[in-house]
C-alpha cells in the first residue's frame, strides 16, 4: 500500500504572498466507499519538510497493513457530548437527577472544548481545562465529577472508533492541599449538633416552630433520614405496629415547584431499608396523622391525596413538602435557638450518627441504619466520637486509681 507526498505553496492565504514558504502533505488510499464505489483517501498537510510528511504517511500505511487504522472523527465536542449523554441515559438506566448532574459537568467542559473537534483535544488541553477549573475555585468534589464525566465521554469516543487515543488518560484532578493547621484542627469533620444542642433545637421547634416543624425535625433527628427520603415518605411506609419505617424512594424536585416533583429510587441499593423507630416518635406521627385528616377535609376538592406523610397544608395542599422549605425552616429555628445557622437538614443525619456512636452502637449497625455501604463522612464522625469516649474512659480509670492510691 502506497502513499504520495505532495508539495504545495504557502498557507498564509494571502493573494499576493511572496514569502516563498512551501508545505508538504501526504495522500493515502484507505479503502473503497461502499456507497459510491470510489476510493477513500486520507490527506493531511502542513508539514514543513518532505521527511516529516513521509514519516506521518508511513505511520498511516503501517496501521492500514496491521488492521489498526482509525479514521478519526471531525465531530465537534459539543455534538458528541450531547450524543453521549443520550446514550448514557438510555443504556445505564440512570435517574433523572444523575443525568442532570452529568449535564452540569459537561457544561463546565464546554468553554474549553465546545467548538473543538474531539480528535483535536489533546492530553495537555484536557489537563489544562482541569487546572483552569481549579483556578476558578471549583471544589475537589466538583472537579472529580467533571473528570469522571470527561473520562466516560472520551472512552466512548475510543470505543466507537472516533478517536485513537483517550486524552483523559493520565490526567490528574488538582486537589486542594490542606495546611498543617487545618489538619490539626480537623477541618474535615462535618458539623453536627451535640446532644444538648439537639435538645435545645427540638425544644425551640416545639415552642416556636411553624406548621409541622416539630414533627419534621424530630423525625429527621430520630431516624437519620435524608431530607429527600423524608419528603417522599407515605403513610404506607410507616408500620406503627412493628415500630418501623420503610425507606423505598426519594424526592426529586430541582425547580422547587411543588407540583413538579418526582419520586425516584433511593440513592443506592443499600439506601432501600427498614429501620426501627422510637415509640415516642411514632406516637407523635399518629397524632399528626389525625391532624392531617382535618386538613384533607378542609381542602377536599383540591387536596393532592397521594398518601404523603409530610404534605403541604396551605398552598398546594397534599403535595409533599419541598427540601428547600425544610432548609429555610431549619435556618429560622437555629437562629431562634442561637445555634449554628450554617447547619442543614443533612446535619441532623450527622447528629444522628454521632449520638448513635455515643450510645455505643457499632459502626456496621450505624451504616446499615443510614443506608450506607461505605461512607467516609460517617466513619469520620464515628471515629471522632469514639476516640473522645475512649479518652474519657482512660481519664475515669486514672481518676479512680488516684483516689484508691490516695486512700492507702
């Protein structure tokens, strides 16, 4: 199989150029177009010398002879990324929320690659994009997600023979280096309420809370549920006789439009679980259920009766409460209780973890209750609490021995 080297004039595109510079290109027959019966050729120019063009030509011929030749695609990144997302959604059976995250991560890559051909995106260009996103102060988690999406996109391009090499190979996600002071102060430990603070928070919710505040935050604190799991709860999920709650779904509503919610499968397979619940909480839920019936009667013609436990009572009655509204309500109560106003409903999940650890519940049991298979945050909280308990135990032992020795 042969290729030809052709010499041509300057490429500066000036009509009366007198620079006299020449370039070389190669032309190689790569097969027959089955649709037209005409030969297909690969052409590439811009080489400064005949030898450079010949070397590149020989590489193409070598690939053709060994069956490894790939005609790289001229498809733009923006078009291929869109096609990939559609395929990803159909073949991976992913939730709407996951697709939304992937779309957002693609949008962060667009300023760098949108109008580039995927074959022209090099390893350096890809790494430079990650570095620039880091310079723009995106978090480590966001960058990890962007890189994960980027790897999937280009892996599919390689799989579909649209590019020869994956530009994400060997790319490194730039990480924020922690200072010694931050490590010493354990800045990574998530914030949560101590037991005295939780008691003050719930007391404030009971005395100064708005409609349904107390029952919502008491349930979150005593179960460790995610806010989305709480909003998706239906009365059929609460087993009063057995003293348990089934978690089988989660609430999804990125627009916070009460009527445009979706119920999705839990975050992970492990998230689908049944947990035991304190009888006092169940009693509160039974009383609340009676109150909810009167709301149904008042709004009978318009009530969205889909069996939701924590349903709205005024505007959009019967629709599940939004996570955003719960966050706003919590901030209000934290302010009234003079507690950390940066805490969120998810902080109550961390609080639940810390109190279980303090009560002597083992890490595997806590993981099972929270619906985790492996979670670094839960582990860090558990180790932090148990380390403190061990230190206190050691101090108590020392105090006991000192008192005994002083008596002798």
